[in-house]
C-alpha cells in the first residue's frame, strides 16, 4: 500500500508522489514510515534517508528539517536534500576543507557553531555518496 509524500525545501518541491516506504533519521531515532502510520511531528537530523517508490529505492542526503506524518499524507520540510547521484563529491570535500580551515583559524568573526554545522553537513554528503555510489 502506498501513501503520498511531499518533500519541500525553501527553493522548491523536490518530490510529490506516492511511495511505499520512507526511512529517515529523526531526533527520536531511525524511523520507517509506511501507509497508515501513526500521526507524528519530528525533527529530521542531518542524515541520509531513503524512500521506495515503484519498487525502486532512492537514497538522499539531507541537512535536516521537519517531518510531519498525517493520516492522508507525509510532508518533509527540509533545509536541503540531494539525491545520491546528484551529490558532487569534490564540492562536498571542498566544503569540508573550508569549514575545517575556518575552525583552525579562530578569528574573531568565526561563528563556531556554523562552522561545525558545515562540517557535519559535508561529512554526511560525503558518507552518503561513498556508501551508495555502487548501488
């Protein structure tokens, strides 16, 4: 049995269709969402997620957001999301190096939390790309 899923970022709607399964990491832990799931609202962490649509598994890296599960649909409001085949590994590695360099320099203008968040996002993108490139 399928259910409707919408994935929305500040820039665009990434996905709007019916799926069989959503597997996602939230602040409450790893969740598998199927049709007729109990309604819930949860924070999505920087992590990987995958969905199954028409018996095809699609993997993504996300930088976090909010998951809303309602009776008639599931909505993901995410800061960013990239399908594994769209992740530019070199760009992710460059982002990691820049963020690490910012932390090393320790200037007065350094926003340490932002630099650490950039490192977490870059590491996630690299991990997802490397883990699922062969699939």
